[in-house]
């Protein structure tokens, strides 16, 4: 079995051959005993300016059981790497109706792909457009402010993550993470995502991957209907018998709800049907923009700008005694702040960057955690809380312009745009007092976070950094609660809440893995 050697340090610019040789010596085997070796993961350690270096894990395939025995005896801490993938248990239980998946974001996409490759021929419903038409709708909104409510940065093929940085980082430890990365490379993602500790595809490359997965599902007999929204689920006791959707109805053997965190009318429909939902914590705040060069200087000091170092990125957090947190989220090096509304009369900001990350500015969400104590404990209270913020922002700006302030103005409690940063938000910005759009507990904690973060990174102490608000779609405010083992709704035995919209994932990777695990559960219950 392959073995992974961790914590091999190297200076920027060190070639792969030298890294592997250092790892081989640490492993204690001869070159002749190695059948294969490659770098498994690489991360940059820039915590000390006088010792910026890379840290690698190297994976070896040994040629004999004797070599494996010696390695195990020498150091039990070496990790043995299981191959990526899964071995599904396929049920022989024939059930009337099709497997229907609502939503074609990462969860629905990987669920549909896994099922299609095992012969299930799922029907996938996506309220938004295919990626080619969706790009046109998004670009039209960015330039004209005319919103397509059904196809935008939140809705459409690929889900909300398609218009982001294409980040593939996650905190989950599921072995299927490696499988997801390998499949993405199969469908056109750059191979470097397999080795980088913080991999990303970029919105430009991700669109091609999404299209290739769609084509594979269709090739295998799956069906994808765009511009088709799930409108109703027909229940017979604790089973879903059929679904209704735009211009159609279909009998079902199982329904996968991979609806995404912004499918507010779908949450309302489920609530009316008596499907068990819960309000869950999420976060709200703003986007903060710095020049990318200032981020790099804050991280790398005198080495900023070196071609051997990547674009600087950060992740900062602070929690107060009450447990409330301020933190940065979805940092986009060399990216842009984008209009991410999905409802008429509500303003939403998000961040996006292409694979090259070559924009002038960097941005990230600067958000504060909120809980049912802030907005109410009824299942949809958090959703309505976020909508109210978005509508206040639209009213304050008079349009889909972002509500903006310099950091100094915000800290001083004033609405001003005293900044030399050129806003990247395409629809323009207007100075707004954040007390008019965000709850006091959020603005207070944002100010605390900015002061704490300024002690960690110099650029956060720059009063001319730019804030654009509101950021309200950090994660789902609703959980479609499911049985831990069966992964089915507590209310319906063949309804599978899945991914970020169901409250069980946070980002492309964890949503894709949740989709795969959902597919495996369906395979074990229903025959193709």
C-alpha cells in the first residue's frame, strides 16, 4: 500500500526531484525499492518572514512487502494511503419511479454523476440555465442591473460556487475528498489541485468542468432539465410518490434535495408540506477589498512580489466571550466583488476570481456569526432575517449598487468613501451608514474583528480599505434535518436532503462529497 511521508520542508524554488529525494531518505529506503513517488500535498508556511518555506507530503509506492515491513518498524507515524474511490453496494430492490435530483450544484452534480455511472439514469431538475446561457445572464446583470431571478450567481448549472474562486479547500476528512479532486481533473481541472494544500480552479476553469460533467451524465442516460424548478412534492404518508415541476410531473423512487442555500421559495414549499426544518446559525457582514500588493506585503514583507511565491491569501478569526465570532471567509486573491442578488429589490455581494488571480484587488467576506437568538427560532426566521438585510441595503443604495464605506469611516460610525481603492463591484457603490442595514450586534463585532485583525495583518489597519455590503449568503440559514445514518429526512423516508442548502455542507468540496455519500445511500436501497 502507498505510504505518505509528511513534513518535508523546502525553500521556494526547490524542484520536485529534490523534495522527493529528501523524503526518500527520511523514509529509509533505497531508490531501487521505490516503484513510484510524487508530491501529494504542498502548502506555504509564511508565519515567519525570515523563514518562508514550503511544506510537502510525498507519497511512495514500494516494490516489496519487505520494504513496507522495514518502514513500519522504523516509524509507525508514516501514513498508509488508501486509494481514492468507493465500492458501492447496489440494491436489488426494484422501486417504481425515477431518482429525481433537485439542483445541479456540486452536491446534485456529483450525486447525479455517481448514480449515472452505476446505471440509474437520474432526472435532474435545475431552475437556472445551462452554464453557457447562465454566463450571459450573469454578465448582463453585472453590466445593466437587470436581474434574472431564475438564473444568476446563485441559481443555474454548477451552483453558486461556479461564480466564486472555485476553492476546493474543506475541513472535512472524508476520504472521498481525494476522489472528488481526481474526478475534477478527469473533467478538465488543472492537475495542480491534486497537490496544493489550498487548491482552486477559478470561475473561468470551473465552468468547463461543470459542462463536461453534465455531458457525461447525459451520455450515460441521465436527464438534465434546465429552467425547471421543483414546485411540489406529493406525499403518501412518509413517502414521496411524485414531484411536480415547471411544466411536468414525475413519479419518484427517491428525491434528492440539493437545492442550494438560496432556494428560499423551495424552503417555503417544504415548510408548507410539513417537512421537518430547523433554523441554523449562519453569518452576515460585508466584503472587504484591499490591493493585492498590500495583502502580499502584509504576509511576505520584503519578499512580496517574488515570482516564487503565490498570491497572498489569509484566513482570520476572533471569538468573544459570548461565543460570537468575526472572521474572514471565501478570500479571493486578485478577485472582484460581484453582485449576487437572486431576488428583485435585494442587494447581495460575493467574491469571485479567475484561475490566474491576476486582478488588482483582493477581497474576502468579513462576517459575523448570527444564531436563532438573533433572529428567531422558527424554521425560516433566519432566511427572512437575511432577506430583510438585503432589502434594507437595496433601499439605502436606491439600486443594486453595493453599500460601501472606507474602513476608517465604518470604525468612526460614518458613511464615507475616503479611499484610494478602485471598487471592483461592477454596478457601482454608494456610501451608506452600516447601522442602517446591519444589526448593531453585527456592526459592533465587525469593528472588534477589524481591530484584532489589524494586529495580525498590516493591511487590516489601513483605514482606506473598502467595505462593500451586504454579504448574507455565507451558508444556509435552514437545515432540512435528516437521519444521521440513513441520510433521509426525518419526515419522509425517501427524501434525501443534501449539500449546502440542506445545511450539511459548506463549499464545493464538502457539498460534492455529501452528494456522493447520498448517492451511495440510494444505491444501497434502490436498484438501478
